[in-house]
C-alpha cells in the first residue's frame, strides 16, 4: 500500500533543514507542511520555499511550554488536512495526531539524553508519546539507548548522524559573505535553556561574547529564544536581522560555538572548528561520538574555549561522502516504509 500524501510537521529550525533535504528525494509524494513559531523555524521554511502553515508557538516558561504543546496538538488534530502518513523529527504532537487519525507515522530521532539523565514526569510522558510512532529511525550510535524504550521491531538505524542528511547535498552560497560586515568571523549560539531536557539553566554566553570582544574577534551572534539578545548588551557582535542558512555559517566561519548540539554537529560534519558548551557533562550519543573522534571540543570553561578558538585557525576540507551515504540510507528506509504494506 503506497502512502501518497505526506504530512510533515516542523517544530525546530533543524527540522526544516532535515526535511528540506529529504523532500528532494520524495518528490513523487504530495506534501502538507506545518511549522511551529520557534526561533528561525518559519523563516527557514520560507527561505527554502516550503509552503507551510504556522500552527502555535514555543514558550520559554515551562508551564506555558506544556500548555502550548497541548493546545497546538489539539489545533493540529482539527486543521491538518487529510494525509496518509506523517513524518516528523522528535515530535510527539505529530505522532499523537497520526494515532488520532489512524494514520501511519514515521519519526526520526537522535536525542537519547532523556534516557540517561535524571528524568521528569513530563519527560517520561513525552517519551511514551513518541514511542507510539509506527516507525522510528535513529543513528546507530543512539540505537542501544532507544531500544530499551521503543519497539525494537519498528526501530531502524543508519550510519551517521541527523546532520549528515541535509549536509549531503549542501552547495555553498557564493554571495553569503556579502551579507556580513566582515569576512573572518566565528558564530556563537546560546544554550537551549527552555528545553525540558536541559537541566542547568545558567548561560555562559555573556562571558563568551565579552571575552571575544576583548580579543577583537568578529562574532556573528544568533539568539535562540526570546530574550537571548540581552546577552550581547555592551558588545559589538553582529546579530542578523533575518534567518541565515546555518550551513552557510558553518562553511564560511572560522569556528562555530553553540550551547546546544545541532550547529556544532553541522560544523563538525563540514570540517569546521566546532565547540559545544552544552550545559552538562552528559551528552547526546551523537555529540559524544564526535567529541570522542576529536571533531567537537566540549567545555563550559570560557578561558579554555577562547584559547581553543584562537589556536584553531585552519578548518579541514569538506568531505560529503559519508553524509551522502547516510542520506541514501535514510531515504531508502523511508521509501520502503511508505511503499510497503506495514
């Protein structure tokens, strides 16, 4: 049985990158797209010319965040047009609506941190909701953690990481540097302190930005959540007025620094100096995998981070061969599910 109409719900900026790449190989299907107003999610969907309907928004306040997810799920169940199968990334809202509609769901995941850190009741509920997906596709480095909570018969794994999927067909924007006030720069993006799985709620970004200002290092600062711009007060960092393609930032930057994981992994896959200041010594398996390989430097010590950036001036050449193999594998798994009788 072929599923001809796909619903894709994108709730984070990296979701847009992921599905923008995947859609290029799912051109034979009719696509319905919804987005959530969080950070650059909607702007990126528009940038990639993905026709989308904005449903709901994200909140930094924990109580509002939970209520926002509940009301957004209800809205999606009412307004989403008919579909045959849903595709989403780490998205319990999409899975629930699919179950409600008695339609197939494919979920892609890479965040296994929730399984190995101290849990919360909200986190446990999210895990149970997401585990209802008909099929879940994860990186092999996450597989052992996921199989303890998901039906192993419907859990698929691929070599590589999520970022490989959309880096596989990346083409640098030759005019990108024209949008910046300088040619040499680093990128700083704050921690995702509003995320439920992030336990430490204190940012080191103000210290980082001040330290790089003293070193006369050009900084492109990319705020994540509402209020993050305040971290840049008193500095001369450049804050873009519109959403940038993060891959262009990774390609042209001297170094990428982020308090979350996605941008660091993108940079690491492209051979760019990559620093994670994620607020925990326990990392997602994909992050730990890249740290162990020496492709990501993880630290919360501002002095060590600045010294590392200064000492690493030469980035490695971009090699997309591994990324292309990872994408081919994920596309093959997805099509097999869509065209099968499961």
